[in-house]
C-alpha cells in the first residue's frame, strides 16, 4: 500500500487536493485523486509503501522513474469487472454477466441459457458497452415496474423544473426468475447507475458493493472563455418516490468493499458477497472464495 509520495503522506496530499477535484460524493473524489496521484514531472519520484513480510508489515522506500504517458486515461481503464467472457457460469447454479463488453442482441439467448440458474450476477463495476436498461431489465420482471423519474428545466419559467412521467419497465419473455445480484462501486457512473436503478426493481434483486459515483443523467457541455469546456448533468434523476441519485449515488443493499488483505490475496470480495447472497449459508466460505476466483 502506498503511504508516501515524494516525502508527503498520501492522507496529506488527499486533503490538500480535495478542493480541486469536482465530484458528486467522497468515494468518487478519492477515485479521481487516486487516478492522478502518481502523475507529475518526468524524472525520479520517491515512494514509501507498506508491505507484508510474513506476518508483519514494514515500510519500504522505493525510487521510481516517471515516464511520459502514451495515451489518456479513460474510465474503461479502471473497471473492476471479472476477466474473461461477457457471460460466464461461475457454478452450475450461478451465472455471471458483465456489461462492459455486452452487445444488445445477446440478451435473449443469454436469458434462455440461465433460466434454470439459482442466481444471476450482473457486474456494473464498469461502463456498459450497450444500453441495457430495457433489454435486460424487462427480462427480470413479471409486471410493470416504474424505476425512475426525470426532471428537466422549464424554459418558460427560468429556475423551475418539470417532473416527467415515471419511466417504466414492461415485462418481456423469455423471463428470468432467480435471484439477481448487481455489483457496483465508485467506478459505476452515469449509464451504469441508471442501469442499476432499473435492475434493482426486481423483488429478489440486491445491489452489492459500495456507493456509486452519483453522476447519473445526460451530459450538457458548457463552453468557457479561452477554449475551456466543462460539463453538467442537464436533467435530474430520481427514484419513483423522488429520492435523488445525483450527488448521492446508488447506495448498495449489501455493502462490500475490497480490503488490502483481499487485494493481496487476489480475491474479489464484492463478488464473494454476491455469491453469499445467492447461495446462502449452505456453501462454505472456502467454496465461496474458490468460485469467486478469477478465471
């Protein structure tokens, strides 16, 4: 774990840089600071990291060389979804689907494949490759389900906003009837958050992980002097009961976060929590860890 950068404690740098990072909530600010923490002038940089040596931890000082970055970072560089195919069978009773690589025409055959599975895990710790709110959401319900409200500016009354009619999922076949776990974290933003809102209306669906970015809605660009540009969400996104999601995020039903120990061991502790929800107490912790191991 990185504890110091060029003689400055990481906690000190985070506090100093906090005012310069626009974010909807604290987890997202930490995400963005973490992405740029190591950037700076090319040349020598000095790190202090904490490492485990046997059963003890010790501080280690390392000199590294900053080099020029060849391409800009994008959100896709930081997704934490599972390696491998879009659709995976984690066990005979649990299917896994990551939306970072899914195509919209894949849903119908996939739902046919999982109709007898006890649980489906949908991984949204990424940015979806296709808009799956309706195509996937409609396969997870048996009756009409409102999932969101939208507000937009009233151009005839500046400063006022208008509520939309509820956005509704209508059931479609083939239909899946097992448990659903939706994996999220601070990487989940915009379309990923909107998708999570829709999928969680299923009665047996649980959102598992940590609070999302809180930046749902469309993007409205604003051009500033000097060739600068910034963005805002041009509409408001709410649950049907008018609970806001922007500046809040999608709050999980089951909280689970990676730990230092888990990362060192190569575990996916969020996926493990989803498997516990689906499989229950009949499956041992050792079996949960084995099933969640990366392919």
